[in-house]
C-alpha cells in the first residue's frame, strides 16, 4: 500500500442558501465552500470540506502544494504545515469579529479551518485505503447514530426582489406561528425532536413569544435560543428568567466570556457557546469563570476531528457539556461531524446542522436524517461519494460569479433589501 499524496485538488463552489435571518443580516443566495480532494499513489481519493471565502482559499493553495509527497496518515504533520503557512495579517482582526459569528478571528484559527478540510480528506483516503470507517480511525464509535436538532431560522419567503437565487419550499417564518410551522415541517421531514431557534433578529419579546409557542406546540421537547451575542447581560437575564422553565440551554446570549460569566452567575439556565470558546486558548478563562456549561465544537474551526475529540476530553475533565455547532455546510462535513460525534462519549445534546437548508450537495447520495438522527456509516472512509457533475456545476457558478458572492457577508446581503442596513452594534438589545 502506498499512502503518499500525489495530487491535491481544491474546488471552490457556491452553494444555494435560503434567506435565513440572523443578527448580522440575511444569508446570501449562494454561499462559498471549498471541496478538498487528496489522492494517494494508489489512486485512492479522500474528500474534505471547509469554508470557501478567499482568505481560506489563499491559505489552502500553498498548503496543498506542501502536502504532495507526504503520507495521508501523517495527520500531525498537517499542523506543522499550517504553522509554516503565512497568513496575510489584513485577513484577521485578532478580536471577536461579530460579522463572522464564529468568535475571535486569528491567524491560527484561519489556519485550523484550512487544516480541518485537509484532515478530513486525509482521514477519508486513509480509511478507504485500510478498508476502515473514519470513526474506527478515531478510536471507534460509541453509538450507531448521532442525533441532530432542527435548526429553526426566521426567514423570508424568497431572496430580495431582483437578486438571483434559488426558490425554496419552506415559506416565510417571521413570527411565532411561522416558527412553529417551520418546526412542524422539520419534524415531518426529518423526525427531529429538539429545536434550536436562531435569535438576535427581532426584539427579545418576540423571540420569547416564539420559544413559548414552540414549547406549547412541542411540550417537553428540548429547546434552545441563540441570538449570537446580541443581548446585554440584563436582557440575557430577563430572557433566561422568562424562558428558564422550557430551555435546554441559552446559546451565546451575550458576547464574550466576561459577559457570559456575568449571565451564568445570575441564572440557573445553562449557557452554551460557539462564540466565546472557539480555541484551546480561550478554555481556561471561560471554565475558571464558569461562563459556559456547554461548548459547541465545530471541527472546521477547531482544526479537525481529532482536535474535536481533544476538546471533548477537556470538557469532560471539567464537567462541561459538549455538542456541535454548524455553519452552512454540505454532506461531506455532515459525514465528518457524524463520525467524530459517534466517538465522543460525553455527547449529551443533539448536534446542530444547517444541512436540511441546503438543497444542493456534491455527493451522489444525500445523507438522511431518520428520527432526527444520522446513522454512522461503517463503509470505508467517510462513506460518501463525490458527484463530479454536481461539483463541476457548483464550481461553474463560483467561476461565473463577479466576486460579489465569494465572501460570505450577511450584512451586505441585507443591504440588497435595506440599503441603509449597517451591522448592528453589540449589544443590540
Ligand atoms: O447561519 O446564520 C447562521 C448562523 O448564525 C451561523 O452563522 C452561526 O455560526 O449557526 C451559528 C451559531 O450557532 O452561532
Ligand atoms: Mg451559536
């Protein structure tokens, strides 16, 4: 068996996204992703997926060149390559970048997001070469299926007039009745039993009413509300008080560890985050201050599946819960999330996934949710197959774009509907 990497292919794509609202604005009609392929001397190809904005592509290209000749099994070596890959300092703010909704923006985090796409591709190729599923390479699954939650969004029926985009069949959801209707569709289509509402869009009273309506429609089901840090400490505590009896957890009610710690100190409602603990360096302060009770890992920015396992072990050590965050993603990432989630013993909350919102994919067969769960594949590698025609189609869309959609920018997308829209300052309420 020859595990040496002989070729690496990077394919940026634009994938259709519905007009989902968040505190920044609205999703663009198409969002960038990067599909990574690594090929071994034996002709085995592994696939990975990560963010596709220019700043990730700029790093992924020199990274790919350095991979040639290395072994797909040399996963630690990916971090060495990352350290050697220079990041243009103008690409990172070094602080919590509210626009990113993914916590602090640093050069390391950018590198780790690129590593994650290559790590998944290497694991896929290694698994295919050895005839083992990715979960086996990670130590073996401890569950046969991974539970996901319905990710509810306020949304418009369509993208703003005159903006090219695909039509979806979800309809609008801009009030409690619309959110309950959307949740019903999620349960009918995928069998989800827990629900997360993306908040920070409307004044808190309206979002409290939406969660109350969900609680009435789905009594006893786990509910979460995530305004992406849009609230002050006082508002967060007010929401926690009003919804404390129905919430599984509040996700990033306020921005940053100090504010989250203040909220946590004054409420019994657990707080989850994918914004204030997004790197290993941020763990100590957040855990010492008791700022968060659940960390939502995202293998894309934590640096891959093995780092996700390390994060889970640290959380277990400190008695902090762990689950998974997601951003707009396709089936390769869902497969990767499912493999790693299947190996984490202390996973006690349903993971997030945007996947149901993505009607397009680059796979020959979409992954499916049954009773809200994805079955863990035992096929070699990730257990997915790239559809080259679909990949080419989505890449063509990226090539044809004039550049305006190649960077995800929810505030810019909102300006198509409201030219005066500016990124709201935080706290917004
Ligand atoms: O897709 O609008 C969105 C989400 O707000 C996403 O950007 C966040 O990263 O899903 C995420 C979250 O849980 O914060
Ligand atoms: Mg979140």
